[in-house]
C-alpha cells in the first residue's frame, strides 16, 4: 500500500487511527511504501482492521470533522484537499472507505 511520508508520520504525531481510501483494503498486515513507483521507500508495516459497513463506508460529502481527526488531520478541509490531491477523480459522491489502521513496524520514526 502507498502513503506519503507526511501521512505516515501522523500515526505518531497526530494520533492517526484510520486511513481513508477510495477502495477497500483487505484486512491484514500491509507493507507501506512512499515515493515514486520504481524508487520507493519502505516506511513500515500497517495492520488494517475490519470496517463497519454502516459507519465506515461513506460518500466523500458525508465525512466529518471527527473522521478528519481520526485520520490525523487538523480539520475536514485539510483531509478533503489531501483526498482530492491523491484521487483526481474524487467527487462529493465518491464512496470512501474508513479503514482502522495501526502501525506494527515503523522503519523511519516520526
């Protein structure tokens, strides 16, 4: 799975507890990489937990300030800007998946 270094550091510095994606990530342990595809830096490993289909699957327009804080952002605006930057086809009606996430190996520190 891919993530920016800044987003990875939010697990330690901002208490990040989730990762919000436009696709479902399977439950389990995932290697996390950052940077260009053919020159990636390994950040560590992340455990992705199970989602609740009733509260963890939303339209982008239904994300809340609490969702943003759980994802390590100061506010909803910052989260939406980052999601739009990473997903150019994002619209207010795009389905997003809020995955519980926990660092189990950190190779860069924060």
